[in-house]
C-alpha cells in the first residue's frame, strides 16, 4: 500500500474514532493559545489548563503581560517546569506582539518564528487552530511515534516528518489529523505499549502488519 493511500485510510479511521478534534488547551484569546502551547512544552495539557485561569486573570490583556514583572509570571507558571525560560518568553513575546505586530498573533510561519519561544510545532498549531491554514502539521511526540509505527514516515526528525507528511496528507485535513493523533496516542497507541488489539487503524498499520 502506498503511503498516500495508507494515509487516507488512517484519516478515515481516526475521523470515525475521534470526531471531535478541538485542541485540548483552553484559551479565550488567540495569544493565550500561543502562551499555553509554550507552557505545554515538557508538560501536560491538563497541567497547563489548571494554571492558566489564574495566569490570565492576573494578566488579562497583552499589555499587562508585556508590562508585568517576569517574577510574577514565573510564580504562576512554576508547576509547568522550566518556568524561568517560559515566563521570560511569554513576556518577551507579548512585547514583540505589541511592538512589531500591532497586538495580533501573526498569520504566517516566518513571523511566528520570530517570536521568543516559538518553533515550528507551535507555529503550525497556531496556523491550523486560529487561522485554519491548510497544510498545517503539528509534529509532536505523538505524531513522531505514531506516523513511524503506521508507516507514513521512516524518520524521527520533526522537520523531515513535517515535510514528508505534507506530501501525503490532504492539506484541508492535516491539522485535524494531528489533533487526532494526540487523542489516539493517549488512548490507544501509547508510548510504552500500543493497544493494537483495540486499534481500528491496525489493519492499515505497518508495524502491526509486520
């Protein structure tokens, strides 16, 4: 089975199993998603969702974040790990959003990558979830693991995986596909031991088929 054909079959299975593809991070405002994704690095979305209500209440506007003491941000995000770097990036990104982008989250990869703490994974998530940009592919740990197991890619480098997936995924479905991989990776295709016997994708999975 060719990779593009396999991808379409896997998309169909995942759409059936996970019809809801909303991002698990909770955010009322666009820039709050940007900051939540930064906080989620080396941390669970569940933990981030627990601490962001207090963070966003303390800093209700982008201007408040830009002017706020980094120490206050550190205190509120401490439990997410690497809190000093995360707090510094959030304050610096707030300042840059105001000074360079009119207080708006950029809608293109080049400008998003200029923001402190923003890499391709974060930028693609913003493009897909906020701007519904076709072809946005979020390569996180679930995507790396599952696309290799399924036989869609044979490489571990995130940038190379993004490039390879862009060749075989329908652009209008790529963002939702990545969200569904996260749900599938948590529920079925886990890191330690995949539950292949309970996986509707198994009949199309390279690892399962051997």
